[in-house]
C-alpha cells in the first residue's frame, strides 16, 4: 500500500509541476489543482498508513490511526478548493479583459499602450 | 488568563462581516468603523507590547486546551512589536485610502482590509505552525481581493500571477508541514522545538527536508531571490494604498524565518547546521543586488519602488542569516524602518500617479501639488536608499557592524555598500526626472490639470514619514529594545516552558506517554 500511495503522490506532483510550468492559465490552474490533490494525499499519509484501526486511542487498543492529519487535510481541502475558485475567477476576468491568457508579464510595448490609454 | 491577546484577531474578524452585511451601501459608515477598528487595534497592541516589554510571555489557550493538543496564541516581545507595527501602518494606509478615495473605486475595500489585518495579526500571534498556514491563507485571500481592487486588465493579469505563485507557495507549505508532522508528530512550535532536539542523528533525513522546504516557503513570502519573481508586477499593479499595506506582508515571511529558525531549527542544532550561512546568506546578498540594480534599471516609478522592497528585504535577510543576537537586533530595527519607508514610497507613487499621465520615467509636466510630493519623495528615498541622517542609514550601520566579525564580512560589506550606491543613483535619477526635469516641460494648451491630492492623503504620507523620523531620533531606545528582543529569541526556554507546561484541558494525559 505504501508503494501505491507514494507512486500516486509522485505522479500527481510530477504532472502538477509540468502543467504549472505551462504558459497559459488553464493548464497552470489544472496543475495547481493536481498539486493540491498530491499534497492532500501526502498530508493524509503523514500520520502513517494503517487499515481497520480505531481512530482514537481508547483502552485496550494497541494500534490506532492518527486522527490529526485527517483534520489537517480537511482544512487544506477547503482552503485549496476556495483558492482554486478565486484564481479561476480572476484568470477568467483577466482573459476576458485583455483577450490573452498568458501568465507571464506583458512586454514593455503593451505596458506603454496601457499607459497611453 | 486574560483575553486581550486574541482581540487583534477577533476584532477585525467581527468588523469585516459587519461592514459587508450592515454597511454595504454607506461608505461613510464603513470608513468610520474601519478607522475606529484600527484605532482600537493600536490601543490594544500598545497594551500588549507594554505587557511583553519586561519579558513576560503571554499564553492564550483557545478553548482552554493544553499546548500540543489545542491551538495557542503566544505574545512575546517580537510578536507584540510586529502587531503594533502592523496596526500603526494600517492606520496611515487606511487614512490614505480614504483621503485619496481609493476605497470608493471598487467594492468591499474596508471589509477586505479588515480581513487582511486579521490574517497578518494572526500570523504574528500564533504559536502553531498549521495555524500559521491558516492565517497565511486568510491574509492571502484578502490580499487577492485587495490587489485587484477596482479592476483593470493589467491589474487582473498581475493578480493572476500573484495568486498562482502564492497558491504554489501554500502547496509547498503543506508539503513542509506534512513532513514535519510525519517526523515529529506535532505542529506546535514550542513542542516542536523540544522534539526536534530529540531526533536521533540517524533519522534526520525527513526533518532536514522539512526544514529546507519551510525555509523556501517563508523565502517566497519574503521575496528572497530566486523566489522573488511574483513581487515586482503585483506590487506595482496593486492600488497604491494596498501596495503600502503589502509592505508588511514580506515582513511576515521574515518574521516566520526569525521565529522558526531561532526556536525550532536554531543555529546550534546539528541537524540543520549551516542552513543559514550556506544558503540563506548568499540568497540574501543576491536579492539585495537584484533589488538595487532593479531600482536603477526600472523604467516606471512603481516598479522602482517594488524593486527597492526586494532590495530592502535582501538587507533584512542578510542580517537574519548572520543568526547572532546583534544580527537579529539589526534585522528587527531594519524591518521597522523598511516597512515604514516602503509604505511611504508606495503612497507617494500613488500621489504622483494622480497628477501625471503614467509612471514612466520620462520628463512630463509637473504633477499636481508637485512641490510637497517631491519633498516627501526626497525624504522617503533618502530613508530607503540608506543615506544619513535617516533610519535606513542607522539600520545599515547596525547590519555592517553585526557582520564585521563573521567569515563572510568582506562579501557582506562589499555588496551592501556598493548596492547602496546603486540605489542612491537609481532614486536620484528617478526623482530628478519626475520632479525636476518636469519643471521645464510646458503644459499642452488644452491640458486639464487634475486636482491636487487631498490634505488627508498628504497627512497620511506625512504621518508615515514622521514615524520614520521618530524611528531615527529614538534609534538608541529602539535598538536597546531590539537587543533584549533578540536575547529573548535566542533563549527560548521561557517561551517553550510557558507553552508546554501551562496546564489546561488534557494536560494530565501527558504523564501517560
């Protein structure tokens, strides 16, 4: 199971990083989402992977799963979900406004044109 | 346990929704509540700073849960000083936003402003790393709204970059927190300091990775080279008062580095030995150079100021990376100076913008109210470039003095001194082109002169400059206080024992494991 989880995190991260390095906003946002999935699984695994164990330490139980990472992941999911929504809206606004969805800086000529307006 | 220490977080958190829900259509009421809130914040944070001044460490256990189980807020000298600095800065920025009518140019300025303050103040006060992440997100999401306040295509594009970069930073932060938790089983800073010290020499891989990841996250926030690329566009495209408030945000990164790398991964810790002198110091020197060369190379006044922020953060990080009491004291002195100077400069840029077509550095007819604006720019530029007699010069002297006995002294001295010269030339060129050469350019016949900025706007900038001058005059007192603050940071035993040993709910189970 460790191998499976680790591979999943690795593939998600690699795909995410590749997409984040693209030039247009859509793949970049997808890449950020992939990275947040990867980090959510990673956080989940940070309390060690156990199957079928009780979630809270009670008397007479030897192994138990750590409940804290699950709480952390919940927070992280909510935050990353909200943030992705925000960046989609801002990127959409920028794209519709300037008819261009590159993520890099516009060149000086474009800036000068903006100044002249 | 008194509750004052949580008020700087609760107060803006209540004010912001109130402003959105009840005062949405009344800009006057929004302004009144916003200003009243910030004034109350200043009063409270002065009280907190007073309380912490004698070395007392105030602990607040939310829900009365004992330290590693519940979230704690901790007020020591450093965090209360940063809280006070933030609220004072917020007052002047808010007055400027009202005076220049920036808050009317879009919706919900005051609500977002309060949320932003909540995030920043929370980040300074929290004693828990995951809670620090949450407050980072609060301040970031408010800053996204503020940055694109009143819209515009350029601003939205810069906003996309800013948001994406910070989303990546947040993801990295989570990776760092995950690996720290996996290695130590705690995220409370004081508890971490205890457990990291117990990590055996054979099992340090995870903790070293975590320490470096965390440093990278804070370096992104602090705009340290090579992670500074988000800053120039976003700060120069942001509305003037927002950019001025953002002057404190880079310092949140610097604060987090000071806190984590003096307490948890302190310089004597074998696991992370050399992190600050091998990696942090060269990066800081590089960003100092990039910032100051950027000041000289900038073609727009707003980008010039943004690069000067990178340069001054480089200066702060040079002092921090010395990781000595003198170095941290100098860094803290410089942090206050650089926050005030950068905020004043961003506001002055906005003053210039109101009376001039664009901020390109070419001679153009004089700006409205040029004489006063030019005077303020002159003072703020002297401070930022670090010329005598203002606090930038004193701060730089302190950093030079602190680095004198280290191995890297030659590099530090050479780079600080030459980059200062470059900055002086850059600021002098910009100032003379914008304010001086402009005098010889004739107005066009049918040119309509824009109104001069309002008195309140000037008063706000004047207030920041006055704070800078006060920071210079009382430099002795300030530095003495920074010195004891640094001593407290390098002897975190009090902090740790206060956090870990104060009883609360659940604290009895500690004896069990």
